[in-house]
C-alpha cells in the first residue's frame, strides 16, 4: 500500500472513531424534543405527519421524511441514541460517495488531503453525533456533487433522477436546501451540467412521495405556515447584507478548525474564574490557546481559497496532468457553490447561523484540500509541519467538544430530574440514566 492510501485509511479510521466517541456521549435538549414529537406521533398512530418541526423564523420543515428517519430507528431500538446512529451511517455513506468521486477524478493524493479536511473536521463531527436536522444534509450535499459531476458532459437519465430526487428530499430535511437549488440553477446556466428533463421529472416525483401528507394537509386547510417569517428586529435589507458578509466568513471557517462558539461553550470559563485551582487555571489557559489558534487557522483557509480560485501555480490539483479539466470543473463547482451560498444568505429572512451553512461544507473543503495537497508533498519541511499541525488541531478541537460541550455531556440523577424532559420522551432514556 502506497503512502497516500495509508494516509486515507488512517484518516477514515480516525474520523470514524471520533464519530463513535461523540455518538456515545450525546444528549438531548429542546431541538431534539421537537424532532422526537412527530416521530413518536407517527409510531403511535401509524399515520405520516405533514411536517417535522418548527424552524428559525417560525417556519416548518415540510414532509414526513424526518419523522420517518427518526421514527423507524426508534421502532427498532427505543433509545434516544437510535436516530443519531442512522445519522452516523449517513455520514459514512457521504464520505464513501465523495471518496469514490474525488479519488477517481483527482487522484489519491488529493483525496488524502480532502479527507484530512472533511472527515476530521469539527464542523462535520460536531453534527454527526446527536439528533439535529442539519446533521442530515451531509449526504444530500455529497449526492449533489457526484450527480452534477456525472452530468458535466451530457444528459443522463439515471443521474438526473438522482439529482432531482436529492433536491426534493433535501427540502424535507433543512431550509438550507435553497443553496443546492440555487447552485443547480447556476450550474445549468453556466452549462457546467446537462440535465435530462425526463429524469428531472421522475426524480422530483420520487423524492416528493413523502410530501404527499403535506399536500393533503394543504388541501384540507390544516397546514400551518411553512415559510419562515422575516425578523422584526432588523430591516430586511440590513439582514440580507449582513448575511451575505457572514456567508463569506462561514465559507472560510468551514474549511478550518474554527467552529466558533461551539468550542467556547465546551469550556466553562466562569467556573474556572470562581474556583481558581491549578487544574482549572491550566484547563482554562489551554482552552484559550486552542481557541486562539483555531481562529488564527482561518487565515490558512483564506489563503487557500484565494489561491484555489485564482488558479495559483503552486496548487497542483491532480496526480495526472491529463485530469486538469476535471480539476477545473471541481474549482468551478466550488466557486458557484460559494456564490449560491451568498445569494441564499442574502435572501434569507432570518440571521445566518453556522447550522445554516453546513450544506456547503463538502465544497468549502476543496480549496483547503488543494493547499494541503501541495503542502503535504512539498519540499519544505516547515510547510509540511504547518499542514500537519493544521490537521492535528482539528482532532484536538473535536476532543474538546467531545468531553466539554453540553451536547456531549449526558446527565443523570438529580440533573436529569431537573431537566424539562417531556413525559413522552422519558421512556427513551435507558435505565442506567433514569433517576
């Protein structure tokens, strides 16, 4: 086994182990209650519900796909951790799809660099271990990339069905589906993909099967508002402008270890200040260093994106010079994905948050992967050391989240008694965690 393949295997193993660690430490709060409710209603009544949960801005996720994805695992294993087990499997499916597509197109070295960014990222791993609707968008994002890649030269019935079905199902997972819809329109408009119209219609019909209860409720006049309302705190123009700027910042952060307030939430600085023991001071100081370095790492993502989109000569993107046209297509995909993100952010009625942008995570990793590929196999030892430290920092941040973030600190005893768990959800807590 050559060096790139050994690196790929090691990364896949490490990322999967971290994912299992996070899954084993997950807990549930308000967002999870809202997702469990329609799934439990489905299990009790055997009737599909027309929408999943209320979203930011008072909108609702249409369709019965999420209740099915949550309810069926609970039917098999009535435990609060069951749905997140399926989420983990969906992430594994996503990395297999991306690895096959990117590896064949750009070679093993680029794939090793890409997986270093994608599979070990705190952004992906944080969203892989507990139940939350943004955790489901990683597979549709991967399917979007592979289907559009296959449609880059000529229309194809099968891949057009997959693309249309992916978009229709993404509507039922998270509001960020708008980014993929805009991206698809841009790719068609730029003639970077060619759609088979028959396939698009069939895929839409197939993906829309779980929307039948929503359409039925709409005709009966029982469907509540689906589209989020505009925020009343700021003007619409101001929200759009700020969102567009924030989307650029999020693009850079997605490729870096900087997961923002999630990392700060993993360390209780107030407790360290109130109890200034040697251990508390050490943990606080170490956390401050990790947070500072992770923020500084965004500069690497900025340089990587700048060079990537400007076709910098230092970035050799493939193992074979004959694949340069494929590398160019991936660069175009990433660019128009960024444009789609900015456009979707600008028209969003609610302020942009980190969980709104993870649907472009797969594309935001491409520029940083190009920089890592050039750095890993560079002649400069210092450059290789920086690249290696960049990857190690991702793992360190994930471990801090795993043992410090509230979503990964399960409670029991008196803490569990004090938590506002709905009675319908308490049976999902295993005996060892019940008061």
